[in-house]
């Protein structure tokens, strides 16, 4: 469900990423970057508060 919501948000709200015709690549790259950001956020918060 969350992946679908992120996909729709990127497809509709960031039109600049869709201009070159690489719509799926741009969307998937954003999703991978978002997941990496969330993993780092949780990991660093855990390490700092240890």
C-alpha cells in the first residue's frame, strides 16, 4: 500500500522527473532513495541514542 502511494505521488506531483520519458526509472530511483534514507534515519537514530 505504501509503495503504491509513493509511486502515485512521484508520478503526479513531480512532473519534471517524467519529462525525458524515463518515467519508471525516475519513480523507482526515487523510491529506492527514499527507502535508503529511512533506513539510515532509523539506524543512525539507534546508534546515537544507544
